[in-house]
C-alpha cells in the first residue's frame, strides 16, 4: 500500500513502481539514505523514555541521555543532508 501525493491509497505490488513514484516526487539516493537513518535514530516515544526510567535504570539521567543523543544525531543528519545538496 502506498499513500500518494494525490491523497489516494494505492496497492502497488512491484517495488520498482514504488521507486519510480518516489523519483517522480523528488526523491534521490540521499533522501532515501536520510529516511533510513531517521528510521534507525528516530526520537524515542514517551513510552520508551518512561521504560528506561521505570524498568531499566530508574534514573532520569539515562532518559536525558537517550533523548539528547537522538536529538543530536538527528540534527547532525539533517545538517549533513542540507550541506550535501
């Protein structure tokens, strides 16, 4: 399933067709790499942060480190993305 810019949901079985749609909408290899990196380093949700506090460490220090580590990494990725364009 793919949600297109035209606000319609389309079922596409061919992965090459998805790639063509993304290229037509301005995606390139750098955009794809940044999306993959964002997926890996995305901001942890509040549930994850509370789990770090309550179940894993019991300290707010590690919650702050988890939050700011992700925030710094995301800002670095976006800075590099803008500099490379």
